[in-house]
C-alpha cells in the first residue's frame, strides 16, 4: 500500500526520519515527498543541519581530551536547560535572565544549546509566516467579520412566531375536546 503524505505530515515526521526511527514504508513515503516538494526539502535540510551541528559540538567536546564533558554538564547547566524555554519566551525575571546569559557565556554546551534553540525558533517562525502568506484567506479576519456581521432578519418577528405556535396548540386542543364530547 502506497502512502502519500502531505506537507504537514512530513514536517511532523522529519526529526524521526533524520534519526532513522520510521518504519520502511513511512520512510519511503517521506523520502518520495522530499524528492518532489522543494519547501519540505528545504525544511529537512535546515533541520538536518541543526541536528548535525548540535551532534558535532557535543562530539567535539567529548573527543577533546583536555575538555571533560562532565565539567560542562553541571547542576548550573541542568538549571539552564530547565529554564531555557522560559528564557526564550521572556518568562523569567531580570535576575534569572542574567543568570541564563552568564551560563551561556561561560559554558560552551549552554551557548550551543541557546544558538540551536534560536535557530529552530527562527525556522518555525519563517515556516509559519510562509504558510500564513500562502493561505488565500485570513481565517481569523474572516471569523471576526462574521461575528461583526448583523444577523439576517427573519421574515417574521419572534413574537409573532410564538403567537402562531400558541394559536395552533389551542386549535388542536379545541379539536380534541370537540372529538371527546361527540363520542
């Protein structure tokens, strides 16, 4: 059975594809899509480069005999990793921001992590903007316009509708009472 994937599915699977964590059928489907879609191939190459750079930096630190990786994977570095997302999203206090910056300056692992996160954030942002520009309609704008639109007037006032329903009920009740009296 042949799988044809759309761009959103492929982008979601890219990390798994790069790390060879997809089954053979899905991997082939991603590869076929990447061969035919320039935008997804561009995203793939950027993501692959980011992951390779990250791996290269870590391996350099490990291979360098004068540098002990344990030296950089300190408690301070673990706190840095735990607060990295909050730092990127400007959710930390000024003091915490300064601590993160100091760690990033003094610790090569932290600095590289920060660079990679910013690069990934930029990739996501540019991808979002490109997708947004490709849409033919701005759905948020359209939703707001629909909310602001005046509702279409019905032919009858709701009061008259209720009066009509009440009159029908009364007529059926009278017909029922008349039928009961005749039998």
